C-alpha cells in the first residue's frame, strides 16, 4: 500500500480551505478503511460482515431490521450478506416465536470466536491510526467534526448519508455517528 504523505499547515492552501478539508477528510477516511479491510481480511464477507459481527456482539440476538439500521445498510443488502454469513457458519437465523414475520439473527460460536480474534487485530490497527497524536489533538478533531455536523444540521441536512445505486438514485441510508463516539469506537 502506498504511503500517504502527512499534511502540514503550509501544504494546505489558504484559498479553497473547504475543498482542501473535504479532500483531506475523504483521503484519510478511504486510507483508514482500506487499512482496516486489510486487517480483517480473514472475515468472510469483508467489512460488511465485520460490521454485522460487531453489531451482534454488542447488541446480542437482533432482528434483521435492527441490524440493518445499526450497520447502515438496506435490508435487502443485509439479507444477502446474512445468507452468506449463515453459510459460513458465522450467524444463525431463526423465526421470532412472538412474530413469525421477523427473523432473529445471532452470532454462532464460530462467529464469536472470529469476532474475538479480529477484534484484537482491529484494535491494534485503530491504535496505530492515532499513535503519537496527543489526546488533546484528538479531542480538538472531535470538536471540529462536531462543529461541521452542527453546521450541516443547521442547514437542514439530515446526518444520513444516502447510498447511490448504479443509476445515481438514492437508496439505503447511513447514519453518521457523533464524531466523539467514532474516535472512541472499537472498530
């Protein structure tokens, strides 16, 4: 993977700061995601399966609707991913005895074991992202992102990132979490 040069104050042009900030955040987000994807490469189904494992580990057995909302994917996409994860013996799906229209999804023993192993690798990767950065700087970054999110809300933006299908139509949704939670999140 190619190294990304760190930005210095002098490398950020005075004009067009907003566009530069957008590029910096986008590049950083992509680089972190690619690194994390490499870290969890042992998870069948990659990042989407890892997010489901994380969700189920934290929430316990859940309905497909709750999982879809929790990991920010469309239910149709989630159904396909859960089918694959069930084939890989990472989850179990059962009909809810109280409402036979709903399906309850739970981690299997193999899913729990894989989560435990990958969690250690993921934590190590996340720690590497912020190595050498002062806690006060991370807190300042969280405040800046909170400010950006507040401005988005003030402009009427629902902090929901919409996915786009092949034809450019909006589909599904992704909730942007509070940035302070994201900095402490257990990726």
